[in-house]
C-alpha cells in the first residue's frame, strides 16, 4: 500500500493556464512517500517529529531484521491476567510480568520459554533429580502439572505391534500398536508383524517401527522395525524397540514386548512382540515394530493424554500353529523440576 501525504490546507484557487507552474490542484493532491527498499518508516523519539527511516528492514518475504548494532526489540508484556483470550493463535509471544518469564501460545495454552538460566535454576532446586511420575494404564485421562513445578519433561512412546502367528491352516498377522498422544503430540504405535502359513521363512524385516507422529516434540525417535526368522542382523526375529529401551524377545520364545519405565531398568515399553516359535510344517511370522519415542516440555497446567495399548499377536491354527508375541503397552514418564 502506498503511503500518501496531504496538506492540511487545501487551496480553493483554480489552476492557471501556465503548465510550468505548480498548480493549486498539485498542492491539494496526495503525495507519494518514497524510501529505500524494505525500510520501516516512523519516529525514533517521543512526541511529534520528522518522519524518518528507522534502523530496521523487511525483505521480500516479509521477514524483519533490526539493523542497529545495539538495538533491541520490546514486545507485548503484562501480568498473567492480561493474556489475550479472543483471536489467540499458535506462535504468539509475550513477557509475563507476574512470572517474569517469556511465554508463547502453542495452540492450546501459554507455555514458558525455557532459557538456559531458567532450566539451570529448576534443576538446581531439585539437586538435579526430578520428581518422576509414571503412567502405565492404557486409555485417556489428564496430566496435571502443579503450580509448584517450574517445568516438566514428558517422555512417552507408542505401543508395540503384535507379532504374526503361524500355522498350516491360518497364520494371521498381529495387530498394530496404539498411538500415544500427550497434549496433541502423537507418538505412533509400531506396525504389526506378518503371519505365515508356509514352511519358508519370510524375507525382509517384520512390522515397521512407529514413525511420523504429528505435533511439535523436542525429541522424536522412530521405533525399530521387528525382525524375522532368517534375519540374524536383528536378532532372529526380535521384536522392534522404542526409544525407551530394548526390544521384545526373539522368535524362539514368541514372547510379548517387555514393559518397564525405561529408567530403573534397561528394558522396553512399546517394544514389538517376538514372532511365534517355529513348529512342524510352518515357519514363524515376523515380529512387530516398536513404538515411536517423543519428548516434550511443559509448564504448570492440565494436559490431555491417551496411552496406546500393545497390539495382540496373531493366533495361528493347524499344523505347527503358534501365537505371536503381543506388543508392549505404551508408557508416559513425567519428570518434574520444582520451582
């Protein structure tokens, strides 16, 4: 949009016939204002003054940069009660003078921006050891982070996929592991392993590990794919792991993925099940994939979650029948650093 300048006084005289003179209509017309490309125009002093180009510039994409070496940007600030309510959108930022912290709106609520000093102080207040809460029950509920907490790291995984069953009559695939969602951030469950009704081992990997979950996470690790009976590189059919530990048992056991908190023991939640043991006329199916792993950081507030259930193993029938191991249920670990 062009910036127009007009005079407060408008001349009432008619134009003369001499085209070399500045005419009254020229005086009364709006005048275009020109600046160097990308410049911001205004005043750097208080009170009425001459308009000038300010020490900042926009590029062709609308990005703005301060060009003064000793410059700063002062954004919106106010107490907690001044937070905007109508028209809020993800990415908004402000300085909270109640908490003396900079905060941003993440689409569902206002979150503190964790600076180095903020994180260091919170860790020091707990002696470097957070208060840990572990959620293992599948289904949906809420996480409440109290006002006495500066911030919390929430770690979670999708559930493991079930391994495929085997049998001469039927060797069905397992079931996929359920996704885990915390405050809109999704960790995908592992895929199911394939079943087998033949006497030939299935080539290639088993069920893929969970990956591609939505939402912004500070860390996101895909789950491991499950193995198969002929793939020694992944443990002879070992179930896929998540980012919280080791995989489910190998195929000779046909066991479920192992569930633990991923802290006190180096075992796994979200691991895919090991495929069924080979017997008689059939070879086993493939193992299930492990769940995706995510980490997010949150301040005090209430956050919705859904904890995924592990996928069931396929149940084979007929000669050489065996059931694939079930994938492990998902897990949420909350590490709270006190104020």
